[in-house]
C-alpha cells in the first residue's frame, strides 16, 4: 500500500530525446536584397560641459522660504498625528479602567 507506483521503464522516453519534433525547413528571407556593407553609426559627440548653477540673492531667499514652509507643514502634520494617537490611547485606557471596575464588582452597582 505504501510502495510507490513507478511506471515501467519501457514507457519512459530515452534520455537525450525530445518529445517535441525539431522545426525544419524554416528559412527567413533577408531584410533587404541589396548587396552593401552595413553602415557603422557615427560616434556621438560629447555633450558640452554644463555651466555651474548660480544662485542670486532672490533665488536663495525663495529657496530658504520654501524649505521653511515645507518643514513647518510637515512638522504640523506629524505633531497632529502624534496628538491624535495620544488622545486615542488615553481614551482607550480610560474605557479599559471603567470596564475593569464594572466587571470586577458587579454587586456594588
């Protein structure tokens, strides 16, 4: 009952043979009928050197103001999320204390 059922060796394919017949007689036509040598692409010229970035006092002021605004907005969002989490945790803890007091002494109500 627990012995494996192995097929007899005469039904298994011989090693090195394929069950799919090979494709023969497929001939691809050439891409073109002209007889020329293939074109070698011309070398790509190097890109010109980019000038260094120049900051004017006005652009520095705008960048500093934008960075400050981003920091303030992200800080406000993070603090509000932390505050919401703290309020939720406090309310869950208060509910747990009330439920515990109600369940521990049902005769004192």
